[in-house]
C-alpha cells in the first residue's frame, strides 16, 4: 500500500506538470505574456495541493513532522513546472515561426 507522503509526492509531481502547461496556455492568450502570471499559477496549484493533502486526503502526521506536508515534493513540483512550461513555450514559439 502506498504511504500518504508518497502519494502526496506523486500528486505534486502531476500538479507541477499540469500547472506548467496551464501557465503556458495562459501566457499566450493575452497579447502581453508575463512570467508573473505563470508563477502565480504555480503557487496556486502548490497551495491547493497542501489543502488537498490536509483536508481531502486527511494526512495526519506527528506534531514534530507537520512541516513535511508542506515540503514533500516541492523540488519535483518546481522542476516539473519549469520543464513543462519551458517545453510548452518552446513548441508554441517554434510552431509560430
């Protein structure tokens, strides 16, 4: 059976990829793409994953380890967000040429 923190890690990895694609799509809708909007999308997805872990999955940890809910999977989330965002923007830019 999957441990709760392992499940949270994989959920954040998936949400990192999804938020990168959504940030890329939102960046090309307007006439003035700004990277701030993409970072806001990533932050919203990460905060949503925290509340998902806390209230929907109801992951309970000992008092000394409560910080793990916030830090588990942060590196994979950020790297997959950046990877998919850059990859999406590269493909869209190349297709416009």
